[in-house]
């Protein structure tokens, strides 16, 4: 998908995504895969769908807000050290550029993001 044309829509739950392995340097446990698709850009902000299968992986975050559509995970904050977040359907989360996190996905997690 190369973007969502104005006046059209997609089923965010059922949209097929092409998964790929995460870089080995990011995988902590398991063999998680991830996929994403950019749906649109609004005023320089990308809106899309991202998904990760079960496993644990580290990440350095972009500046974003997301809403979980399906699945479950725990986000642990390495830097800055903040309390962990347990997230699931309906969770709305704000991350800041440069945060170092560890994602432990227990059920394939799908989110809509704005970054």
C-alpha cells in the first residue's frame, strides 16, 4: 500500500502486513517479526499501522502517539527510567524521540500510530 487516498478507507484490523525479522541486535528473546504500513501523511506527521509478533525486543523510539487495536504487551522504559506500561486494545500511549524501551509482546500487537 502506498498511502490511503482521500475519501477512502481500510479495515485496520484486517489489513494484511508483510512481516520481516527484527535485527538480531534488537531481539532480546524469541523470534519476533514486525511489519508496518504508512497510510497517510498529515502536516508532516506519518499515520500508519504497525504490528509485532510475540517476543521481546529493544527499541529507540520515535516521537509518536499510538492506539492499540489488538494484542497485548509490556513496554519497559530503560531510558529514561519510567514505570512499565501494560498495554492492550484501547490503550493510548505517547512516546518521545530517543526513549530506550524494551517491548515484551505476549499476543501479536497491532497499533495505529502518528509519528
